[in-house]
């Protein structure tokens, strides 16, 4: 373990599955995490994020597949021989040890000399802005401070890979946003690879180099944050990442890269084919159109729809209107300064709306 | 408003505990105080019974034996009980239930019944002797009943749950992710136990040790039944004074010494625990 110039290690997950009885928590997942990359596992509750992380950490053994870290097969190696840093949701600090003793623990396990330990603990504390807190008891710290101690403990031995399972889940919004920046800075300093579990999409989008969206034990999509938002590959991702309106209808025609979709209310809307199964979009088939609220503008035009009973929703800086489409689906769009609650007609540019074949949304279909 | 509410609440709760206090005073503190104080009056203040106690080797030996049997009992209970508590805390589903039942069922059985069952096992023509003879390990039956060994085994059996349950409950209270964190940070299984699980279970250990030691020190039924005249313990001697010799004053003197010993142990333990908390634990 060299000091100072630590490089992150690549993590290669190949065809990994884990089943609990009849539940398949992780289903044939493959993922190449590059050395030094910050990657997030994002997904709803029960999608298998923690299970995948536990297999990387060595607390769960995959039923199938292999996990390699830094090119070495680690699938069955004991957790204490993997040299990974890990931050738990509830911090998991040792309550019978002081702050300094907690941070010294991984160094003691690695038989680092006493003087060296003291220096490195002080250094780690300084890195998380807790210089001078070494003598404190864990219970004397606030939640945010405990989280920093957990970070210091997980990084003091310069692990090439750091795993984090919803590390900020217990903090309030303000502190969470602050810690996001701190974690990001710490990672840059250390150069370590980070695999970060969260179900907060904002967190995943702001912190990550790439985001793996998980659902029902599979990775639905692995993309850079920008692509995830602009080019979702499935209805699930379009819906899960950011706000969107989903309109289900029957395909009328596909011409010049534009799909015309007939809604149950009798309106015809337009969008461009998207997703892995875009070839399956054909006249007569059923499809789902996704349009982001901020791409919708008031006023009639080709493909406009009526939105009834709109109500203003204030969310700080921006104001939205939420009403209902003719067939009773909720529909949301950004309100301009002049817009008022009530009925409205709205439209959008066909290129801004994405149309997915309805069958393409079956959980776990294709990868 | 809140002040009145609180004072009514306080008064109401005093009302609720009054029957208990009355029962305790009349059925517990008063007779005990009576017994203990008798040892000091003859009918004027006198320490004659304490002089007897002090001067006779027999009682020194009885107290010494009581203490060493209690200590041994504690050690055996700890050594046997800790792994059982650990297994109970770890096992889930039916396995955990089976272990828990093995610990609790004896607790629900009368001490008398359990002591009789040891007589049945250990006597001259008892189960253990017969089996050993049939297997050819011994020629003649061994003297097992009425020995210190028998007392120790039977007492351990009776007191074991008092060690297991507090340890189990502290082990259960340790968040499982602490062990995961230790493993992740480079500790093997044994090191994780030594550095994390064991220290965090110490409060349960001291509660269990205190329980078992204090209970063992004054134990009566079991030593009286499976022990003989050569293995007299203090509880048995006190009972003899009362029921056979009708010497209430001497029984009171013995009881006073026992009580002082017990309180001493409790206080020393409390201190040791407090010191340990201060040095190692959160204040
Ligand atoms: N030890 C276990 N025994 C049985 N089932 C389990 C176990 N661990 C996880 N599961 C199941 O596996 C699935 C995935 O769980 P996992 O904890 O990985 O989800 P997650 O994405 O981390 O969810 P969350 O966001 O709620 O933490 C769930 O259906 C869960 O019930
Ligand atoms: Mg989880």
C-alpha cells in the first residue's frame, strides 16, 4: 500500500446474480467501473443496489458471475482481504472508541507503526475538517460530523476503491448538499474509484461521472448524467430520472423519424422514436410518449393537447401547473409569468418528446 | 398548567406504588431489619454472636467455601454461557428458537425439580455411575453426590440462564453493521470479535456475573440437597440455625455478614464498571 500517490482500481463485475429464495435481488449484472471513476448505483427501493454493493465488499457471495478489483478476481475473497473503504448509511462507527481510535482502526489492522498512525489520523481528520476532534467520543458528534469521521475512517488507509451505501441518507437537505461537494473533493484528492449507492437522483446526477440506473435487479441504463436525462433508453429511466409526463396511445404512423401517436382522448401528438426497442414502434402498436415539463409551452400548434383544471405548484424558483389530460392523466408543465390556473392548451416540439414502444418497458427486458 | 399536570402525575404515581411499598416494608425490610438487629442485642447491645462467629474456624471455612464456589460458578457460567448467548444472538428462525428454549425451559422449571434431577443422575446407583460402569470405565460406583463438584455442577445449571440472558440482550443490541465495518476495515473474524463484539457486550457480562455471584453466594436449596455436611454453604448454615437450633440471633449475625459481603461485591462491581465506562465508553 503506497502512500500519497494512490490510484483508483478498476472494478469489473461480470454476469453477477444473487438470489434469496424466490427473489432475484441482482440478476446477471455486468458493469465495468474505470479506475478513478465516480459511479452511482441509482434505483428505487428493492432494486438490488445494496446487494450488488455487498457483493463487491465481500459480505455476500454471488450465486453466479465474478467480481474483479484491480484486475484480480475477488469473487470469493474475505471482506477483510479486499482493501476497500466503505461508508455505511448509519455510519457504523465504533461507539466504544474515540474519534481517533475509530480512524486508527484500519491502520492498526494493517500493522502500521504507532507514530505513523498518529500522523495519518491527524491528516485524515484535517481532510474532513475535523482537526482537533480526535479525542471526542462518537456520541458527542452531530450527524454530519459522524459522517465525516466515517469518511475519514474509510479513506485513511488509502483504499483504491471506496464503496458508499446511501451515506447521506440520514442528513437534512442543506447538509447533504454540502457533504456531496466534500465527498467529491475528497475523491479527487485521493484519486480513488467510488461506487456510490443512492436513491436520490439529484445526488447521483450531480456527483457522478456515470450513473447506473437499477430496477428489479438489472441495470436499466449506464450513462453519463447528461445522457441519462436527455436520452433515457427506457420508459422506466425517463420516468425515474427527473420529472416527465407519460402519455400512452396507439401509433398512427412513423414518418421521417417522427412518430404520430393517437391518445385515447382523440388527440394526436408527435415525438421521436427512442429507446433500445425503437424498431418495434410500428403503426397499430401501442407506445408511450415522454415529454419533460420544461419542454412544454402554452399555446396551440401541431400536436397540441388540452390540459384541464390546472393548479399552480410553487417549488421555490420555478412554478409549474399540474392539470389533467382529456383521458384523465396528470400532466405537468412549467408556467410562464403570465400563466394562471385553469384550462390550457399546450404543445411541444416533436424532437423534444421521446416515444417508446410500450412492450419495451417490461422490467429486465434486454440490456 | 404543565406544572399542575406534572404534580398530579407524580401524586398519582406515588399512589400506584404505595401498595408495593407497604408490602415491601412489612414483608421484607421490617423482618430483615428485625432479624439483623436481633444479632446485636442480648437484650442489651452485645456482639457475643459475632465473637462466636469470629472465633470458630467452621464459619470462616463456610464463608470461604461459599465465596470460592460462587466465584467458580460465575466463571463456569461465563465460559459456558457466553458462547450460548452469542449463538442465540446470531441464529435466526427456528434454530434460534431451539437454543432459546433450551435456555428458558430450565428457568421455568422449579429449582427443587432440577436439584432432584441431579440427585437422580449423580447418586451411587444413579444414571452417570451406571453408564460409566456399563462402559467399563469404572469398577465401583464413584462418590459424586454430596461433593463440592456436585454442588458446583447443579448450581451452574440452575444459575446459567442468569448469565446468558443479560449477555444475549446486549449482544442483540449491537448493530450488525459494526461487525461488517470491522471486517471491511481489515479485521478477521476473531479480531472483529475481540475488538468490537466483546467490548460492546461487557455491560451484559458484568450484569450476568453480578447476578450469578450474588445469587450463588446465598444459594440454599441446591447446596442443601446435592451437597453434604462437608460442603456446607452459608445459606444452609443460616437455615440450620433457624430451623434446627432455633438460634435466631446467630442466624441474624450470619445474615448480616452475608448481606455486607453481597453489598461489597455489588459496590465494587459498580465501581469497576463506572471506571471502565469512563475510560473506554462514551460518558
Ligand atoms: N438477506 C436477504 N434475505 C432475503 N432477501 C433479501 C436479503 N437482502 C435483500 N433481499 C431482497 O433483495 C432485493 C434487493 O434488496 P436490496 O437491499 O439490494 O435493495 P436496495 O436497492 O438496496 O433497496 P433500498 O433502496 O431500499 O436500500 C429486495 O427485494 C430484498 O427484499
Ligand atoms: Mg439499500
